[in-house]
C-alpha cells in the first residue's frame, strides 16, 4: 500500500522532472505494483542502472522522511556543492 498523498507528490514532481525508479528489485514486480495503485503514469523508467541526474530522492541523498511537501521543498532549494554561492 502506498503512503497517503503519493499521487499528488508524484504528479507535482513529474511536472518539472522525469521520474526514474532505481531498484534492485524485479522491475516487472515494481511496474505491476505501480499499475495496481495507478502510479505508473508518473514514472519514466524503472531500472537497476543509476543514471546521471540532477538529484536523487532517497534515504541517502535528498532524504525522504515520510513528508512529501518537505521533500519537494528540499528539492526546490537543492544546489550542488559547486553551485552554492
């Protein structure tokens, strides 16, 4: 079962970003889960290859702590270390 409000979070995120799911799990299983909860429409790709990206939302990058609005806020404020002025 997805976390509450994931649909609006992914909808908002997909307006400005392509969303890739990086996972070591079986991609067909992940796709089926996304389809079951009508979330596949937001996802560009499911892969086990980590592509170059502007940012990663993860528990070790832009940290997701369960609050979608705070995650979006962090992403909008994100600047790579070489771009901090």
